[in-house]
């Protein structure tokens, strides 16, 4: 009779991995994968920092929001409500709906790093971004598929940290510069256009993967249809449509049965 493995078969391997030195080479691979998006990330943070100050926040308030809210989408969605004196609950709900896609991202992270302690998985989930997740899974050819298990868990974690910390550094630096320079930049619609260009530079390389392309087409179509809907419901509907399209297109077709092939 075999002895039951109450703690799971991977615990000894995980313990050995914890004692090994940090795989900086994997971290560097992840950081290099985000090199092409660094300028776009910096510009997106710059525009967001300027928008926070132009929207009525003081320098200290804007910096505090940048530290506590790691999401340009949530910041820009909540800012008009804050400026209009909306109830705090409405601001929270708006930010939550604007970031619904991170529910899907966190599920991906939870599956990819199932062997890590909960605290580290939560930390990885908190720093997850769109561009870093695309960089981690590879934008060209490989699609958005989970790891096959050939890469050790410790190296996957290091590579994931490399992609996300690179994005975080570019975003934070751009945001701080934007807050600092907001008083020197005149109000102009061109500033908002710079933000559009930054987003295009970020998402352009992602569209090589079919799920990302499907999500962009679905979200763009719904956003155009719902641009005049009240309470920005068109934006929320576009986010939901993009998530649904990506999930559907990420599903693999069921493998053909051996019996069906043999009968031909």
C-alpha cells in the first residue's frame, strides 16, 4: 500500500527552490521583454499625472493617488466624479467596474503560480498589468497560453517580476514627472491625444495574439455603439465585451478522439 501524500507531491521541490539563489537571469529576460513598451508606459503615466493635477487634485493628493491606485484606467474614470463631488460609493464602483479585466488576470496568475504561498501570489496579482502580462506570455506566436511546466516555478516568478517591475518603474516615473510638470503645461486637447498615442503604442504589439485582437475588436465596437450611453456604461460594456471575446478565443478546440481517426 502506497503512503498517501497529504501535503502534495510538489512540496519538497518547492522547499528546495526556496533555498536556491534568486534567478536574476530570468528576471532580466522578463525586463528585456518590456523594452519596446517602456516609452509608451512612461508617456501613459505622464499623461495620467498631468490629468490628475488638471482635474483639481493638489500635488500631494495626486502623488497619494498614484501610490495607492496602481491603475491609470481607474484613476481617469474616477477623476471626473471626484471633481464633480460625487458620492464616495459611486467613485469606488466606477473604479471597480473600470478594472473588471483584472479579475481575469488574477485568475491567470493564480493558476500560473499555484505552488507559491498566498502572500506572494497576492503580491504578484497586485502588480499585474495588461502589457506586462502580454510580455510574460509572449506577444509573438506563442499566444496567451499558460506555461507547460518546463520552466521552474522560481524562474517563472522571477521573469514575471521582471516584466511587471519594469512596467511599474516606467509608469511611476512618468506619473511623477507628469504631476511635477502639470503646472507648466497649458490646457490643450493635444495632451489627451498624447495619451491616445501612448495607449496605441502599448497595445499595438499585443495584437499579434488572436485573443487580444478579438478583444480589441469587440471592445472597440461596443465602445462606439455605447459612446452616448449614460453613466459611462458604454465603457463598462466595452470592457465586458473585450473580456468575453478574449476568453472565448482563448479556448482550445477539443482534441479529436483516436477512435474517430482510426475509423477513416
